[in-house]
C-alpha cells in the first residue's frame, strides 16, 4: 500500500505541526481516522484527547499547515527526494517495529534494501586514531568476508564520518541520518562525502526542509539510527554522549549493541567500557565477534574455501557428484562413485572438516 498524492499532502500537513512528534501523530490518526480529520478537530474536541496539551492544541489549530505541505511537495519533486510513510509497503520493517518510528521520513539517494545487514557505527565527535583505525579495519574486513552490509551513521564529526568514509572506500552502501531538513548539510565540511554517498546509499531524515540542526533534533535522529539497524556498534565515547543514547535506544528496541573496549583511563573509552561493564553492550574487537553474536556467516570466505580446496582424486569424484544434486545420501554416493561404504564415509568426514560439505539428519549431505 502507498499513499496517493492527496493523502500524502494531508500527512505532510499534519507532520508540519510544531511539536507533533511520532507517537502523538499516530495516536491522533488512530483516534479520528485520518490526518485530515485530525486537522479539522476543534479545540474542545482536541482537549478531550489524552496526551494532547494546550501548546500542541494551539499548534494544530493555528493553520498554515497545508501551505507547508505544498511547499514540501514542490521541494521533494525538484530535488528527487522520496517520502515514505509508515503505512507504505516499503517502510523499513526494522524501523516499523519501533513504537516511536517516524510517521514520515525523507530519503535522497538509493532506496533502502531490506535484504541487507544493517549495522550502525557511532561514537564521539572527538575520535582518536584508535577509533578511526577501528572503523577502517572493521569495515574493510566486512567487505573481505563478503557480508552484504549497510553502514548507518549520523554524518557527524569523528566516528560517524570515519565510518561513512570507510564504507565508501570499501564500496559498501552507507546512509547518513540527519538532524535537519535536506535543504542543508551539517556540518558543511561533510557535504562532499554526503554527495558521494548518494551513489550507493543516501541521506535520511524525518525533518521537512527548512528545519535547522537544533540540539533536540539530534536526539530524535539517534532513535532512527538505532531503529534502522540490526546491530549498533559504539566505537569511542566519553562517559556521556549521543552515542550512548543511541546504544540505550537500540537496547530498548531489543537490538544487539556492541562496544569497542579501550584503556581504562582514556577519556573516549570511558563510555564504551561502561557499556560493557554494565552488560549493555557486548565487547567487540573483530568482525568475527559480530558474526558470532549475530549468527552471520562469512559469505566470501565460505565461497573461497570451496574454490580453493586441493581435493584428492577420490575427493574430487565425490565433490563432482554434488554438482549434479544439492543433497545426496551416503548410499547414492557409494553407487555413483563406485567407492566402498567405509571409503566414502572417511572421505565425507574429511570433506566436512574442510568445510566443503555439511551433514544433515539421516546421513544426507550437501555442498557447503
């Protein structure tokens, strides 16, 4: 299901209301049936709805919302920006599971591919060589191991931009979640990187154009970073910081959280070490740690193992049989290969140790 242009206009009008927020906007729509009906409510009726305070009531009835919606529609059409509503089929399923998911969000660049592994990498704006090197080495290793991953971060100074640049270098899709509208870039120094990201990733925001990068907006964007991701990795952080908020949000969404350990008294390891100590994050040093916790298989290494095994003549005979059928039982292998049962059993055990075949229940084998 996708909204019609007229329906989208109503949603944008409601979303433009100052102070509306994700949860209250969805609550109001559920209460009266549509954004248009919400905007037509009188003050007395609004005052009877639990959770709608005087300030929000004034914002709802002040008018001008459809003018803002029309300007936004012109803006997104001009700059090729997609608007996704929570009722659209292509709304990211991970984010949709979060009770405070945005009613609408805007994307510039490539559409999100839900079949990939989404990893958010966040940390201090004052990153050190230790944190920057971790981002580069970790993301490079992700690429080597063939993980079909997407890197999510916030395009801020420090760890965020290090993660985005490492993803670009390794040709891994990367998306920046912004705390402002798409008519500007903050910080401006990251405009070039943001532009490069559009080719194999993009920019995401829940804010309409004209919205400035206010402090509170960055707290709101952190929940989108956490909500989009299967796993959140905090690389470096002081004892307090936005990345720790992202970690708490990810935990509240029942997502896996990881933290890179550091030396005891290093300022930007205090936060990550605290997460590990409090059991709010799993310690992570390598991609293998992520694979173990997440249950992710290293695709490329598995393929390479199959390609570069040096099989004996008899092992090759059996491997050739698997090219004709995905699954074979030991009796079929004996008949087709002409080898004895004991010989086949020994070869299959060797091939299993090599990672070339896997044994299933009932003595059925298939190519790994």
